[in-house]
C-alpha cells in the first residue's frame, strides 16, 4: 500500500512539472502567475532559490541607476533593488496585475520598508512600456519572460526604453515550471537585437546579461537611419 502511495505522489509531482513545461515549449502557452500566489512568490523560500544579492550582482546593478523591475509581482526582489540603487537611483516596479501591485504597496507600508522612497508602482503590460526611448539604465526580468505571450514584442519594447549601452538582465530558476534553458533565453534576446554580455550561474539558477548596442556613426542600432541624440 505504501509503495502505491509513493508512486501516486511521484506521478502527481511529475505530472505537475512536466505538463506545464510541454504547454510552454510546444504550444507557446504563456500566462502571468495568478495574484493569489503573491505571498508564496514573496517568501524567504523563494529567495533561497533565487538569492536577491546574486541577482543584483549578476545583473550589474549599481548605485544611481534607473531600474525597471519588469513583472515585479508582489515585490519579491523590488525592495532589494531599491536599496541597491540607493537614494540617487530609482526603481520602477511594473506588473500587469493590479492585485500584485496592491500586495507590493502593502509590503512597502510595513515599518521595515518605510525608509524606501525610490520605488514607483506602475500597472502596465510588458509590450507597452510607459517610458520614453532610451530612459532606463537597467531592466530586470526575474522568472518573467516565459509568462509573456508576445515575448519578442516585449523584448523590443525593453530595447527601446533602455539607453544605448543599457543592460537587460534575465534570471531563471529550474524550479519554475516555465523555466527556459539558458541557450533559449540567449537566442530570444539575440533575436530582439541585444548583444550577449555575460551568462552567469548554472542550469539550476542563472542570470544572462545583455547590452543594448551603441549607435555607430550617427546611425541607430536598429538601422533606421536616425541621428543620434
């Protein structure tokens, strides 16, 4: 009886892990994580899987940067990013789900976070970013890219809002059922016109850092013949 029970548990685990990955890989099934999972995502357990300090270091985040936490959810890493950029920096916490941002707002109202004054919450989608061209230094996407239906459009939007030489940092963890292989992430960002800078970490937990190309001889990196500004 115990053997049957163990096989049932193993079967359920495999089913819960394999089926969603098949849907994502072969049927392009992408959707944002439900807001009800916010407390789970914003937990110490999650941060053990994806340590904030590792993400900050691998992303190349520095003091004074203007950073977009794209798909911030309930704010798993937002406060860490805000403290890392310091008083002269700024973090835009953007998510498509108002309920996720509400959870982040409640988190920021707690006594331990009331000193943070450099976060702006934005309700918007990844393929229509409400920022001017070339206005951001760094865009962080932590276990987010695979949840966006039109990933190429979103990546091109990220490229638009980054300054020339700006950084896109994409982080993934194997425990996520929507996990992308490092090679897949590199291929997708390359298709949007980003240049690979560094790929850090292993199969379990990695960050791939990309650079928005600098204009050359007064021509935009998109080859549209626009003059540099």
